[in-house]
């Protein structure tokens, strides 16, 4: 809708209730107490409408609608394209809107009902959210083939500590998992660079700027091209990829179908 159309609808609503629903100042617009009440009822109306639509589509066997999905960067770049491609081929009438952020951002979006379903790569502490592990992901040390550690079969964090280390930004699930792992075994990385995506980290490692720890699934192309070497850690480092959604929120048919499909996909594609 255009801005004038939105303004017209709001004014009609305020005239109908004979009260202001918004406080307007030069710099911002906020809800009045009456506006908050209308908003609460409107939310329930939309939820009831979704339930009605879900009920009818369940009866007719029709799967369609919109699902807003959120995923942390690693999952969005390396796991979801194949999963969503398979899902769309079987459910062409379901439209998927994808939002990409780090794990903290995705959990916040689920908490605030911005997305229907999140897929994250670190533990989630909010007890009001339903968390289902879909697969375990192995993390490995990565470095250029010419690096002096590249010939080892396994590496300990202590062996990595004396080399420049490249890590993800604050709020990243990968960074959180690695930090917990290193803290547990009393190892301190020599951080030389913080970057915001797996691709930028791989490029920096390929350029010889440092070594890193990453998901094994993110470096398959580089291993085939022999531009990077991946070495298992000792002790091994794994983390869960998990589905996250509101525990008590009504789930539309399209979201239920996507969630069930994703769980089955993870079972049949463990890596």
C-alpha cells in the first residue's frame, strides 16, 4: 500500500472508534492505549484467520501460502539452497521468504514473531521457544595447503594458539561454539581478524592472513580445488543445527509441511 492509502485507512479506523490510535510527533509515531488494544485484537483476528485457512486447506489437502524463514549465515549459504530447492519442487504453491542473520539475530526474530521458523547453529536458551536438533555439524581447522600444520592428521587447539587466528563477528553462532570449546580446554586463540561471513574468512585464510575453525560443510569446494586444507580437531568439535519456533504459536499448514520436510531432509542428508 502507498503511504497516503495507509494514512487514509488509519484515519477511517480512528473515526470509527472516535478516538486517536496514534500519537504523532515530528520525528515518530507511537500507539496510544486505545491503539495498543486495537493492535492486540487485530493480532488475534489475523491468527484466527490463519487457523481458518489452515483448517480448510487441511480438509482439501492443499498446501500453499507464505512461510517466513530465518537462517544463520552458514546454514543459509551452504544447507538451505538444496533443501529449499527440493521443497519447492514438491510444494510449488508455497512461497518462502528468507531472512539471513547471525544466530542471535535469528533467535530475536523468532521471539518477536518476525519469522515463522528459524534454523540456527548454536544453543538457544529461551525456554519459550521449541528447539529441535536437525543434524550435527563438524568443525575443523582450515589453512592453506602450504601451511606448516597442513600435513597433520589432527590438531589440538593448543597447536593452533601460536598462529594468527581469524574468527567470526560477535553474535555469530560459530564464534560462540568455538569460544565455548576453547574455554573448556583452556586454550586462547591469537585473534588477528574478525570477519562477518564464511566466504570472507575463507578468502582471508587462502590469502595467508591466518588460520581458522569452520564448519566442514562450508569448505567442500575449496578442498576439491586444493586451495584449503581441513584438519579435524582433537578433541573433536561438533555443534547442532537446530530448528527454532514459538512453542505455543499456531503453525500454518505450509510451515508445518516445511518443518516436517526439513527434518526428513536432515535425516537423509546427514552432511
